[in-house]
């Protein structure tokens, strides 16, 4: 029975992760499909290029929520159904993969930054804050969201292990899930890495008119 609960929780986490809120929010806001302009990535940063800050913030929060919710629910109620840290790791990874490869959107999703952040806050608020601080510091000095996202992702598993016994008891399955999430997030930024090396990556605040002029 425990396996059935684990399978069900993992599947539900994946389906929740498959809700591409960049596309959904853009449709409700009367904006162009974020997959048709800018980086063509269905994420909050690209929605921001439409010039609609409210839509970008809504996308960011909802994408984070779908990462946080399944992790938090398993942590709160999972023990009653025999679900432990392994289940936390499973739903965390499933929600993240759902964002990357959403079943509702032809398996073409975003890069998973906000969803990964939600997962981290779901595991522990201190882990989320430490990783968010890393993101903030890198983006403040570099103005590259992609670079900050990758740096935060790489540091997240180390922060988790660093907090072992001092803040939480680090679990091997969760640590492995965080490593997998970090690796997938960096891999999804491979085009950004190439642009960073060439010096052609867009900085935060640039290309605000990309959505209005998708051909440019």
C-alpha cells in the first residue's frame, strides 16, 4: 500500500509540475505565447520581456508554488501514509521534471528555476533562503539571470549537505534528488552557457520590447 501512495504522490507531483503557468498566465493576460518571442522559454523571465510585470510575477509565484506544494504536503502528511524522505525526494524530482517536460504542453517546458526554488523552500525554508541569496548576489553583480540560476542550482546540494545536523538531518535520497535537479537545470541552460562564453547573453532589463517585436 505504501508503494501505491508513493506512486500516486509522484504522479500527482508530475502532473502539477506539468502546468506551464507562463503559457497559462499569458493567455489569461492577453499576451503573446512566451514560446514565440525572446528566448522562447516558457518561464517568468521571458514573460517579463512582454513588459507585463504582473504576469511575470504571477508566473514566478505559481511556478514556485507547484514545486513547493507537493514537497510540503508529503512532509506534513506523508508519515501517516508511510511516506518518508524518499517520497519527498521523489515528488520534488517529479514536480521539477513535470515543468521541464509537461505532458499538457507537448513535453516542451521551461528551465525550471522557479520550480526548483519552490522545491528547496518545501524541503526547508533555510535551504530556500540560502539558495535565493546566492541567486540574488550573482544576478546583482552580473545582471545575468541564467548565470545566477546555474550558480544557485550548483550550490543548493552543497547547502543541503552543509546544514546536516546543524539545521536538519540530510537524507541521501533528497541529496541525490537535488543533485539531479541541479544537473538538469544546468543542462537546460546549455544554450545560455554558449551565449555567455560568446558574450552575447542578454542581461536583466534588456530586450523589453522582444514580445512586441518577436522578429527582432
